[in-house]
C-alpha cells in the first residue's frame, strides 16, 4: 500500500516562491518518506484548533501542511512555506 501526494494550486504557487534547494528538500521528503510509507501520519503531527484535521511535516525551517485522504490514499499538500509564515 503506497500513498500518492498531490499539491493544491495554492501550495504549488507557494512552493515555486521558495528557493531551489528548499524545493528539492521538500519534494525529496515527500518522495522518500510520505509516498513510500504505509502510514503518512507516522512522520507528522496532527494540528489542532482551527487547523484540526490537517497534518504538519517539518523539513528544516520549512513546514508542509497536508490533508490526508484515507479512502483514496492521497496526501494533499494544502500549504508549504517557511515556519514563520506557514500558519498565517
């Protein structure tokens, strides 16, 4: 059972604004950990409050906020950015 990750339109725009190395690190993290593991929740942290139901992954100084769609085995990247900006 392998998972597929997809980017929301907003997340694609945010990813393109990041530096090339940050982009590579984020894509590499998703390829090497999330897409190949049986449970993507193992690496992340569930968010609370108004972001309840979303999952957070840390990649250096960057954060990836995702929605996990269990029925379809999809991890939907909702937003991505530097840790100081991602929660705004």
